[in-house]
C-alpha cells in the first residue's frame, strides 16, 4: 500500500477545527506584508479561473468568493458554523451554500455540473482529504472547465510555526496533485520572505512594510517567469480535467464499430480488424480498413478489452463481440500449425485474455481456462526468454496462475521471472538477443511481465528492478512535453542513420517518431508496478504521458479527437509530421494498450483515482 502526501490525515479536534474554519471565512485585518500574500493569492487564482458560467468555491476566504466572475457561484464549507458565517457575509451573491465532511468530501452535484472550481486556502489543512477532494473536483467540473487551488511549500515562513496543524507541499508533490487527472494549464510561484526576515518586516510600521511588499511582488514575477518552483512559498495551480471516461467509451465504441464505418470490427468474420489505414485528401483525414491477418495485433486488442471487461467500469454491451473474438482465437489455437505461427507477442496476451475471460464469463470458465492451459503447455516448451517479447508470455503465465493456481504454473512463473531479471544490464535496461531489445516498447513489455509475475508470486524483492527501468526511461527518454522517444541512441549512430536514411530517402529515422502507444505502454508498465506492490510514486509522469496525447504536444492537438474515429492518431514525428507513408495506419494492438491504460487510471490503479 503506497502512502503519499495525498493521504495525510489531521489530528485537530472538532472544536479547534470549527474555530479555524469559522475564522477562515473572514480573516481579521493583517499587516501589509501578510495581507499582500492573501491579495496576491486571490488575484492570481481568480485570473487563472477567468470568466465562467457556474463555479464551485471550496471553502475559500470570502473575498475570493466575492471576486468570482460567474453567472452562478456555489460555495462549499466544511462546517455548519463556517457556512452560516459565509452566508452572513456573502448573502445572495452565492446561489447555494453546501456543507460536506472534510475527512472524505463528497460533493453532492452531478458530473460536469460546473465549468470552474476554486479553492484558496483549504489545501493547507491537515484534516482535509485533499486526494478525495481533488478527485471529486475532477468529477463535477466539465472537461472544458478549470480547477484552481493554492498550496504552501516548505519555504513558506509559516512552516516554521504551523507545521503541526498545516501541511506543506514540496513542489513535485504539489504538481502530483493534478496527476494524472488534469491537464496542467498554469502555475504561479508566489514569493514570501524567509521566516526571520518575514517576522522582522511584520513588526515594522505599515509604511515601511510597503517597500518590502513591492519587492515581494517583483520577486513573484521573477519566479513565475523563471518557473522557479523551488524558491516559491506558495504555488497557485490550475488544471483542466482530462475526460478519461469519454475517451474510454469512445475507444471501445471504435474497437467494436463495423470496419466500413472506420471501426475495427470485421463484421464479415466477426473478428477484430488488424488496422485502419489513413490518408489526407484535400486536407481531410479519411480511413479504410486493412483486412490482412496479423497475429501480433488482435491479441493485444482482446487483452485490453478484457482488462476493461473485468473492471468495475464494465458492462455487458460488447459481450457478443468479445465472445466471438475469444471463440475465433480458440479455433485458431486448436490447430498446431497455426499455433506455431503465433509469436510470443500474440501468445502472451491471448493467455491473459482467456485467463481473465474464465473469471468474467462464468458459464465458459472451464473452457476458457482449458484454452489458457493449452497455451501455457505450448509456450513452456517453446519459450526460452531470449527475445524481449517473450516477457509477454511471462505475463500470460502469471495471469493463468492467478486464475487457476497450480504448482507447475507457479514454478514456471518464478523461473521465468528469474531468467528475465538476469537480463538487466548495469545501465538499468534489459538486454535480450533481439536487435530491438533496447527500444522503449520492449522495455515496457518486459515490465508488464515482471510486474504480473511479482504480483502472482509475491516476490516483491524484484520491484527495485522495475524501478531502475522506469527511472531510466523517465530520465533518458521522456521529453519535456511528456513524449517518449523510441530509443536513446549515441550521437554517432544517429548521425550515421541521418545520412543513410533521412537525407537520402527523406524518411525520418525511427528515433524521430513519437508514438501514442509508447505513452500507454509506459502507463501500463507503471500500473503493473503498482499492482505488484510498488510504492514509488510515478503518478506525475503518468499524467505527463497522457497529457502529450491530449494536447501537450508540439502541435497542441488532442490526438484522440483529431482522428475523428474515437482513438488517438498513431504518431507525430519530431518534425511534426503525421504523413510518413509506411506508418499511416492505426493498429488494433495500439487500441488494446490504450483501453488497458484508460481502464487502469479509471479503475483505481493509481493513488489518484479519476472517474
């Protein structure tokens, strides 16, 4: 169980808390140096919020509530006394007053009921469950809305004397409050003087304090322009909710929509399509189905769809297609010659899909389990873990063991886990015998397999192995906008390939491609780490990985919405191209990973849960 800053709880007694909450609604007059921070927090936050239609204010000071520019304002407080005091001060300028519990706040409004929310001050309080509050704000604020709140950092002068009752957020922890549920749309770094100087200034005559107030404003501008979080005393953060639920629903619709309607369901064969190809015609994006058979594609798609079907998010609307796809693969794998053609890239995901299906579809439990068991017997004899994609078979074995624990499967999982982790090189990455072993996707597949094996066997001593790969990936392969490069090759290799490929045939080299699926491969690797018991927090990086797909890329495009079919475009290049001929398609394997990633973030694989 991971314990992050988000899960802290308070120790304040109800009486002390009531007093604090009531005082906070309208604070007493303060000296200029103290009042200047209140004013700057308020004006900065209101500017970030902007003009809105219907705004939720979560227990801000009354001056913040009064400054909201909206047609309707609803105010939440965490005690009846505080709410009564707010009503006395604000009167009918607030449309509705609501009281909720701070321990696990549940906001009594429908999803998307507001287009803005603001909370200036409450995130300081230790008795407030900020994780649940941030989760609830994500639910009730529409996807085109804004959520704005402020947090103090350890550089606040009040940290010296109030740390027992207030919480202070390191900048990285503060940013993680928005991950992975929000696009980060802005942050401001507010300056306050260090405690000894702040104390001395506060004792000066008001006129003398004003000079220091002016300087503090200038330093705030300097910090914000330089994005210097580490020197800020307070951070004002703004985000837009990412509509994961909509994206998941649309991706499922796309996967099971007929192929002649730009979907991935081959209604003639009752099977999942390999891919949809695209082209640009007169500035318009058009799609056409690719009906070739490819054993690497549909197994990933059915694995991702079954991850969703086994979650608390699922319903039975696609059961007919899911069963048809499973039955098709049951026929395929019953033939020894066909089975021999399927690579480990397909065999592992199929074992996952059938093992999960055995638990989901109870009437066919034994039949699906028998198929998974047959695949296990085949792969035990065939797979030696000398290719990075063989680690997907390890993932399949682990799922089979969880569905039907038997000694032979556990022994295979444990032996396979040991064989795989022995492939880790000193740099942190895994080195198998295939020439593509260092590439991003193969490193992430390996983490999927290791994480599943750790979860199944309880061998948590291997979690550090996963952390080394995740850390290397973030430090060496994650760009500032959240995209993952394919491979961090040495400069001399890049120059050689630039000459032979880029300059001669004008096709960008492979390391120029930024693939959407590489983002979700990483998300699912983190999910596998968390599910195995990992406690290191990668939520911020998960948020960045998703944000690249949804607009924080060089073209500022939401790649999901841009495609027009309900799944993201396949790639961008570093040169901002989407028109490289041999890559102009969307594979069903990408959709499988995408559905799996969205299901993971919505179904609670992360400390921050959105829904």
